[in-house]
C-alpha cells in the first residue's frame, strides 16, 4: 500500500486500484477502509484530490475560493509528483481532474 497524501492510500489487486482512507478505530489501532475502486491509476489519484477538497470544505477549513484553489494546486502538485516519478510529463491527471470536476477547471488557469 502506498501513501498518496494525508490519510489517503493507494492499494491494488490484479484487476483494480483501490483508494483507501486511514482512520483510528475505537481501540486506538489504525485501519484503512476502501473508498473507491478504479481501473486507472490517474482516476484513483484524481478521486483522492477531489475527496481531499470536499473534506476541506465540509470541515470548514476551506471557506474562500482562493483557499480552495490553493488546496487544489497543493494536492495536485503532490499527486503529479507521484505520477511523474513513474511517468514523466504525464498530463492524464489534469485531464481526469478537469473531466471529473468542472469547477476545478477555473483553478488551472
């Protein structure tokens, strides 16, 4: 299992990637629950970014559009670094983020 950022991890089987999120159980032990399944690596990473943004808004941590765009850039930079370490100059993440989240397009300008 590979850490993506914060509490998000990437795992895989022979047929798909699994986006997982770590949390602490009642007994103090950490475990990871599967959030989503993906056939493509870029889709799993883009979903982690979307979930990270949504959690920031839901928690009240992100209250301004500028903060949201800044957080999107930060998370995208982290994830893009992971992708570039295995496939340099890969624009697939940008396309996946833009296609799956229309409001994110404004932050890429």
